[in-house]
């Protein structure tokens, strides 16, 4: 069995992170909003610092302000108060484009392209996450069922990490992530399906087959989210996206599966609803 690097540090950080997420979800919609804003702000900063050198780096302050406005407009209470705040996202994005007119910059469209990619990879998935409570519990907007979704992701990541370290022989995508193996991915998917089966007892708003299907979609799309993050880190020539979370790396390292899977879980639930 291969040694598990930084196991104690990784476990302690993971425990604190899981506890923080549970407390946010227990606090209801506003707790979820705080969690989403935190991931978005820290994650975008990491992404922009990795994706571009100083000469081409987006205007991070403007990007964070506009992405925060987008999330607030899609927050269910605010959206309901405005009679559909989502429609204001388009003018906000266009304003980001217009602000570049007032800067003497030799590569304006490089900055704008990277700024928009950050919105696509982080802000839009988090908008999808904000929309999930109303889809899982129509009329209630209960955030606790999201704990079932998070637990599926945690089970997949943990079992894939341990299973890949112990049994991994065949790389899943060697060019981008040599350490990720088919054996680890299978272990992760089995663990996620087991947790999905347990979720039926605690979160019966979704049936057994629905939880099972969501877990499969989350595992597959979450793995691709991880590979996208690996591609970003390889292009930047770094091992981790950051150092904020000891033993895990940065925000992008820890929440890549969430960011990769949230849009697809949102799509599935919207079709069912």
C-alpha cells in the first residue's frame, strides 16, 4: 500500500472544512449564501493568479465585485424581491466589457477572456448551487438536503484518494493527472453510491434511484472538474492552486468536484422538477 502523504494534516483540515459547510447549511439560505460568496471570492482570486501573468491578469477587484453581484441577484430571496434578478446578469457582464474601454491596455481582450472564463468555471456553477435547495424541496428552500449532495462528493473524493493510493495501477488521465487512477475512481463511485443509498433515509425528498443517479452524475462530472483544475495547474507550472487549506492546497483543489458537478446536478433536478 502506498503511503498517504500529509494524512494527519489533510484529515484535520478536512474535518474543519466539513464542519464549516455543515454549519453553513444548517443556517439556511443565508448560510449557504455566505459559503458560496466565500468560495467564489477566494476561488476567483486563485484562478486569475494562476491563469494569467501580471501583464494579462484580469482586474480582480472588478471581477470579484461583478461576480458577487451576479450571485446576489440569483439568491432566491433577492431574485424574488426584484421579480427575477437573474435577468440583470447580462447587463453586468456587458458592463465588464465596457470598463475596458477606459483603460489603455495592449491586450484588453485577453483580460476579458480570462475574466469571463473565471465566471464560467466558478460563478455560474455556484449560481447553480444556490438554486438547488428550491429544486430539492419545492416551496421550502431547505438547505439541509444539500448535505446529501456534499456527502456524496466527500465520499467520492475520500474513497478515490484512499483507494487510488492503495490499489491504483492504471492511470485515468495520465497526461493531466498521473496520480488519478481507474481503481481510485471506481472506489470513489462505489462509496458515493453507498452514501446515496443512506441519503434516502435522511433526505427522502428524492427517491433511491434519484439519489443514485445524482451520485453517478456528480462522480463523473466532478472528476472532469478535477481534470480541468489539473490542466490549469499544469499550464501554470504549479502543484497546488494555493496554500490556504493545509494538506489540500487551495480552494480550487478542494472544491473542483463541486464546481464541476453542480451545473449537471442542477440540470438533472430541473428536468425532474
